[in-house]
């Protein structure tokens, strides 16, 4: 099926022709049952006449042409003159939108700014929304009385071990790293902008993690708390790993360049792990080289990595299972990990049940297993700082879809 995500490729969806009595209806048949099938049904529907009869060689060209002149039924459409602009995209109200008198804001312009210039333009009133503020810039705007929202996106950050390297197959070594890292300390020092007020139980705007799921997700095991992470254990675990591997514990940590907070966080991780007796060599790569090295060559011992869950089913398969047949592993399971029998059984249970309580029990068991075996080294769930201008009204920021419901937003225009 054109455009179908490989995330659930093993379900082998088959699209059947529409019913005779309703040419606008289609049936989608899945090879396996899935407990939340509607979560798979959020995808773009492309016009058949545009792609009918396209060969494999021709398909990419047609997709590119369609992207330059897209057809849509949403509240906005792309302004043609901005299609080739290097940093700007303008969207204007779609006259064919199905809801009368919407969208309220008739034009939205997306533009890429250098971070400091974006903050300056926001303070001058030239920008109404800035997404992805740094800790420093978020603090700066808050101090000047501006509205900054910490948006808890469903993205988890972790250190991914490379299981094709013999050292990273050693469980005690992975556990030593897991227990050595003082997550709250790093979050406070390098990521927190102290936006959340009136919540004394919260130390910062982000969440330290003990498992592979976002902290506020139903799949997260509430009893696997941070007090289970014991830095005092790290040295003993590292000593065991050293005896088992019969060599000094020296590893490389790969991380992307261009983000000062990540660079500082990795430096703190290196210091914490060194205190446990493990030497980490930090390697910084520019984004294009970073992803090529991590995904194509898998050239690392540990990599600072993240995974954004696409929907609220929190299916962990892409992190820990081999890629779909015929697709190779590129972009899938960066660790090269093969689930052990216990984890494989738990993953199977999630796919077999439809009762929510049974599924949650299985995801909690997966969380506990990942933590106990240090399948990956969980770090944190980072909020994204979003500056919202005074002119914007009725704004509801959605962590999964930032502009969800944008047709209802309003903009106060100066006379």
C-alpha cells in the first residue's frame, strides 16, 4: 500500500476494492489482529489517478511532483509561490474546507530562523509562535514575562548499545552504565528552564526515565522508580564486567553535533560513568555523518539516541525487534538487538491481546525487563519549549500533532 508505514509492516495490510453501494468506502484487511486498529488508520490518502500505472522507476518522480503541487482537504493549502523558497512555507485558508467559517486564521507562514534571531523577532512581535527553544532562550523569554509552554512530547532519549560489539553484550557493563548516570542532576544542569511553576513536587520541566516509555504514558511501569537506580552499585557492576571481559572498560559514545545541551549532557554522562570505572570516549559528528554512521555503518559502542512514539499504543517493536523482511535493518533497531526468549514472549503477548488491562500488564513487564537487563540505557523524556505570542488565542498545543485543531485558533490583529 503506497505510503504505508513500515512500523507495522508485519501486519500485511491488504486494501480491498470499495463496496458496490458506496464507492467512497474501502475495506482494509490485516493479517493479524491488532488491539487498536484505528491507530493505524491515520495516513494520507493520495489520488489514485495521479499514481495509477506508475512503474517503480516513475513512482519517485510522481511523488516529488505531487509534493510540489499537493491536493488536500484540510483547513489550509500551500501557497504556490513559496514552493521553492529555501526557508519559508506559506499556507492559506482552503476555500474547499468542509467546515464553514473555518479556519479563523486565514494565513500561516512557517519560516526557519537561526535561534537567536527567532527570539529577537518574537520579542519584537514579528513572530507569534516559536517551536523548539533552547533552555537559555526559554529562560530569557520567561524572565521578560512571555508565555513559554513545556510540551511533553512522546519522545524518549536513551543510550543505545551496539549489540554487534562483544563488550556491549555484557549485561553487567550495561547495568553499570545505567546505574552510574545521575539523571536528575543532568536535567537540572543542562536542560531545565524552570518553566513549570506552582508544582513543588516537580524538580524540572522534563522527566528522568527508568524504561523505554514516556513517563506519563499508560505503558510506563509506575513502580520502577528512580530510587531503583543506585550509583553505589555501578562500581561493583563495572568490576564484574571487567573480570568477565578480561580487559579495561573503554567505550565510545557517539552523539550529534550542533546542540550544546546534548554536548554538555554527554560530558556529564562521561564523568559519571568514569567515576564507576568505565572510560567513555566522546565522539561528536555532524548530523549527516552522525546518522550515516549510526544507521548505515552502525559504527559505535553507545549512541545518544531517541525514539518518538507515533501514537498512543506505544508499540516498542521498532526499538528491539529485527526489521521487516526484505527491508534490512537500516532505520530500524539501531542496536542490532535480538530479543531474548522472555522479551520475545512479552512482545508476542502485547500483539495477541485486545483487553487493555492485559496489554498494560505486558508493557509493564517489558518495562521491568528492559530495566533489569539494561537492554537499553534509559535517560529522559525532554519537553519541547514553545513560545506563544500574546496575539494568539484558543491555542491548544498537542504533543503528537503540534497544530492539531489549528483551524480553531484565533489571532488578534492590530487596528
